[in-house]
C-alpha cells in the first residue's frame, strides 16, 4: 500500500499538470482532526475543473492514479443508478487499487463549487491555482455531530422498534429466518442504532459524532454497553446445518432480547435527558408477547 505522502503527491501532481484542474480539496476522515488516522482511510478528493466533458469522453484517464482492482461510478447510468446525475456539473469515481489504496474522486465545475464548497465542515483546501476557493473555517466534524431528537422523532423511534419486533418473532416461529433477520436488521435494529446515537449524544452534550453507521460506538459506549450491543447483532455459525434450526432460532431470540435490553436502557436515559416520557406500556406489552412467542416455537 502506498504511503499517505505518496498518495497526496500523486493526487496533487496530477492536478498541477492538468490545465483542466483549477483547485483541489479534501473531505472525509482524513480531514477530520477527531479521527485516529490509519492506512485504510480513503482519500476523499475533489478536483474543481473548468469542464467535465473531456474527463468523461475517455474514462480510462483515471489509470494515472494506479492499477485499479475495482471501480464504482455512482453517477453512471450503466448500473441502474445515476439517473438524475448532472454530468456537466460533476462526476465521481470510487477507486480501489490493487495495492489496497483507495481514492474517492469527485470532479465538479467551478460554478458548482461556489454553491457547495464548505457545506461539508470536513473540508481542507489542498491546491488553488487561481485563488477561487472561498475562505472557510478550519476543518471540523460539526456537520456530522449527533443531533438532538425532537419529541416526535423520539416517540417514533420507540414505537418502530417495539412494533416491528412482532414481525421478527413471527418469522422465527415460522422458520422464515431470512425474513426474520432482514426484518430485524432493517427495522428494529436500525432504530436501536438511532437510539444509541442519541444516548451517546446525551452523554456528550451532543458535541461528538458516532461515525457513519456506528463506526465509533465502541469509542463512546462503556465496555459493558458495547458488549451488549455486539450481543444484539446476529452472527451466524458458519458450520450451521439445516437440521440446526432450533439452535439457530434460539440464538436469534438471544440476539433479539439483548437488543430489547439495550434499547430500554438507552431510550430511558435519552428520555430523561430530553425531558420526554418513555412508553413503558409498549415495552412491557411487547416483551410479554415476545416471551409467549418464544415459548410457542
């Protein structure tokens, strides 16, 4: 894997030698002073360009950055996405190289830059050939800090968490485990993640970021709480046999009840901090329902 200095030298030298590139700036974790740096961080780079057409006319130009293992183009229409992309204003290449380095490269016109630059608080200017980049505050994670939930969002999170568990339980007892797990992960567990974010926010006066999809949960939760969180995540035994349904179903129940315990703890504390009322009735009724369903399997 190439070093950070090698990557930045490459990125900036390409920009300096290309007349179409007017400026370069950095977003993402490498622009975040709160993140412990490591070699696996992406290079989230924006090239401000005078036009986009020539870059798209021959997309093989990205080979100047190295030999790619795989590339994704979120703005491309070739894979069913990017239908609303404005090619004349911007385009993006996500590039993973065979040496393990990764660059997420956006190109955008000066016109678009003037509308969006600095809207992401994690922004560091790297190159400005013609002094076109506006002056912005020093890079910080303020855009990504956990936001306080209003009462409606809090109540909605609680209701969604407890309500959707009835579908999970039915999937387990019917031996419809793909349905049960997907229902659990995409509804109740997603709401648990949301509540944990608010819990972390409440315990930090909403001054920190928990990272995308809970990347930093371990950093902000106690060891005991984080252990319970991991228990709320289902990890299937790779050596499972089809005849192991009872054991697999039981492990899902264990996972589910761990989530219930953790949600109850965090939701109550968030309610106290925010001055909201936690709905114990929903929790008690659903816990009784789940216990009965578990006994009926």
